């Protein structure tokens, strides 16, 4: 008789259900009359105490707010209740509640010890029923929401999604009966193709920014905080009425079923869309390989028809390096006498490069103009907590898997959390019991299988990040190898491809240096969950400089390279760009001071210095103007200009303008060194920052290196002020 929904004061209600352990459990959720912008929930377990049922009142964080007592009168079929707060000595006035009558859609009955709520209800827009699959919000509307919040005087950048909903979304939508998303699109509700799974304790601005990075303009998103009606008043369905009792009837399942139906229509393209989205990057890497293949193979720069190949020869005149260009005799002789099948690939290098670039641009434009249906579930990790500790997120992942819908983690370096579904929780005890019952109903699930699914999702995300980084770094290694192959070198000989064996050790040094730089930078960013402190960035740059010094120092000490001061300022720059340590190279030694080991160590040292150079510039930018670091374009231009200093020595060494016959090789030379030393590293940093939301914290940069600033939480005393009279206390949902 007691289990069900009880109404008091004409429009307020609480629910009673039987817990698996036996005692009754009560819950109440509604707007706070004294603070209309807040939506709170209280709950507790009731135990017999004479003629009364007595229990503690707790919030969602299990903080005690007071006590509640209830007494059931069979004659009138009513419950009389009162409350007493922890800082009070007397009970409040009695409140009389009556049970909801059957047949109104919100009837609550006990079955299996859990609360039954009937079927889910839609939202009503202009007299038309709108179901969850049309409660969508676009990417642009999410960006507009972020700008709108930042313009609000009451908005704080540290607010979480709870605060976003309670203080902004609820007041904006109260009385309309429509969610924030449906309010924006009630004239033409948008069909969802992407469901977002996230935790509400995450920073709201970071969440919306992650949504921006991880979606496209063609996506329509279902975000429970914005797509479901959160006000909880009588003008629209309550959260429980929107969710319903059966998970297969709730918003999550309806949205996923809609995505699966739309995907089945375009099944072939939908299933292979990830491969299609990789085509532009694949063509771009092929273009890089085709462009630098003859340069790396022959150590010279081909003419536009590839019939000749220019060598940049460097000589020392009056203590300064001077350059003159000559055509390679060995290359021309090889072209004249080689068999056709060997010559054709070499001469096809530039046409193949151009064709691959055209295909890369064309496929990218095609995918933007004619996008492939991209129905999926997007799980959003955060830096404030564990995504996989939220039972709702786990249920959404399982439902997506059962519908054969792709699930992916958002573009973020935040950790999703441990894969321990058995310890996952819901804020609402009733929801938690209901979802656990749903998991237990299917023998194929089980907590071990659920954990296996979560681990696979996390592993696939890590592999995706790794593959993207490797593709970028592979292109950088090829470009750096091309730079090293044509770099200024004293007494350069027309060697052709005979010294590729020696050059391989330079490539190994480049590869090792790039891997070390990447691992160090990735480790710093990953451990700080995508927001390293600027002081730690500076210390990491110093670490790479010390590592570079540890490579060159022993060589100077043992006399393998000279340790004198440079004669000219260009010598200092060439030390970090030329082969075999530039002016410190010992030409009187064996192999003219450029053995395999020295080639490897020199390349390694230079890459470490370049990585440290970029990190220190990042530190200076964050220290002098923190917002500059967040403006990726401006920051990229800063690095580009600073990296351009490595090009100046090559220009100074030109004693005169090259002859016009060498115009194309000269163009290729400077294009190569600009790409290698400036543009490509900056673009990779830019792409990583833009894709995964990496940011450098500028303020108080030497404090709290690892942990972000904590978001202040309300105290129990704050809760007491909002919990009075007839059950007026709620916890933010």
C-alpha cells in the first residue's frame, strides 16, 4: 500500500519503493521554491519506529540534512509526514500526501523490489508529440550556448554541468515544457545522429569545447542535459516520465534505435566511413613520399623535368660559408644510361606528388560537401572525474553495442577512468537499482563482459591517437630526412646514392629524436589531462636541452668534435642544422669527422634542441600573455616566425642570386627547409592542440602543476538553508 508515488500540496510529489534489502526508500525531486534556479533531490531509507517510519534525509553526496518521519492512515489512505533539520530541535508541521491514482501514466507500483513508472512520455511542441530521437541540438547551437554562458554576469568558468543545468538551463526553460534543445528547434525538431554520453561533474566549458572539437557541422546531438526537460514542473514531463521504467523504452534506446535504422539504409558507407575519412591524410602522406623520394635517394634537387639534379656545394671563403650550385654529373649519366623502368618512377615523382595533393584536397572537399552518415555514440571523458564510474554511461555504451552502433571516446586526453562497472554508481538510487537489474537480466552481459567492453573502447581510442600521431610523425621524419640530405655541408661531393648506407644513420637519429620529443611531450600532456602548467612545460624544454647537451658533451670531451667558439653568428645556427655538428666537425679525423655514429648523434641532438625550442617558446607565450596560447593560430605564427631563424643562415650563405637555370632546385631547397624546420612541426603542434584540446595554464604557472584548480563545493550549512518546511530540499540533478 505504501509503495508508489504520493502527491501533496497539489503539485509536489515523492516516491516510495521497496529496496532489495527490505526497508522502504523515499525520494523527492522538484524545483526549490525559495531558490527557483535550483533543482534538488533528497532521499533516505525508512525504518519502523513505533507507529511511524523514521529515516535520515541525505543529499546526493550522502551528507545528512536532517530526519523525516511518515505515518500511514489506512482509513483515509493518506501519509502524514514531517521533517526536522540537523540544526533544529522540533519537527515541522505535518504534511498530508495521497497516492497517485492508477491510469494517469505516472503510476508507481512495486515489482521485484524496484519502482515502476510506466512508459516513457514525449515532450509536446506546438501540440505535437516530439520523441527523443528529435530532441537534437546542433554543434553550432552548442557553440552559441558557450558564448551565451560566457556573456552572462553570473556565469563562472569553473561551473560544472550540474550548475549549468540548475542555474541556467532550468530558468531558461521553466514553464515551457520543452528542453533547451527543443526550445531552439521547436519549429523544426532535428533528428539525432549522435548521442553524447558524459558525466555531470565535469567542467561545463570544457565539455562544450570538447563537443565542438569532436563533432562536425552536420552532426545533430542528443545531450541529456540539454535535450531532456529538466525543470520538473507541471508544464512538461518529469525526468522519470521521460525515462520511463523500461530501459528499452527510454530516450537512450529510442535514440540508438533511430541511429541504427538510419545507418542500416546506408550500411556500406556507414560501416566503412572511418576508412573514407582517412583518405585525405593517406593521399597527403603519399605526396610527401613521392616528393622527397628522389631527393633522399640522390642527395640533390631535381629540375622541373627531372632530367638534371642540382647540388648545393658549400665552400669556406674568408672564414664564411659561401654557396654555389652545380648540376650532378653522376645523375645525368645515370639518366642517360639507365633502363626505362628505373627512370620512369624518378621522373614521375613530381606528377605523382601533384596528383596526390589534388586527390587529398578533392576527397576532403567531397567529404565536407557530401558527408557520409555518421551515426555514433560519443563518450566524453573529463578531467574532474571518471566517466566509467557513471552507471548511466555504461548502460548507454552497452545499448549502443547491442544495436551495433559505433562508440568512440571524444577528442580529449582526459582519462575515462578504471573499467570497473561493478563499482559504478548513479546519483539516483532507484535508477542505479533499475540499471543493475537490467544488466543482470541478460546473461551475456555480466560485469566481467561489461568491463571487457569498456577496456576495448579505451584501447581503441588509445590506438586511434597513436595511429594519428604516427602518421604525422612519419611525414615529419621523411621531410626532415629530405632536409638533412640537401643540407649545407662543407666539401660536398657528387656522391649520388652511394652514401645511402651512411645516410641511414642520420635518418635513424632523426627518427629517434622525434620519438623522444613526442613521447616526452605526450607524457607531459597526458599526465596533466590535457592542461599542463606553463612552468612544467618550461622544465620539460630544459630537460630536452639537457638531454641534447648530454649527447654533444661527451663528444667534445673525448675530442671527437671540436669545442671552440664559432667564428661567425651563422656558425652557431649551422651547428643546429648542418650535418655532423657544423663548424665543430673535425675534418682531419677519419671519415672527415662524419662517421656513422656522429651522424646518428648529431641528428638526435638537433631534433632534441628543436623540440626544446618549441616548448620554451610555448612557456614564454603562456607567461607573457596566457590567452595567446589559447589562440592557436597566433601561437602557430609565433612558432613559425621563430623557427624561420633556422632558414636565415642558408640565405646569408648565398653569395649571389643563383642562375635562372637553378631556379626550380633552389625553390625546392628552401621549400624543404621551411617545411622541415618551421611549418610542419608547427602544423603538427597546431593539429594536436586543436584536435585534443591541449592548453597551457598561464596563471600561477608554478603552482599545482598536476591538478587543476578545484571547483568549490557547497557545505552542509548551505544545504540547510535550502531545506525547509514541506520537503523543500533537493540535490542538483
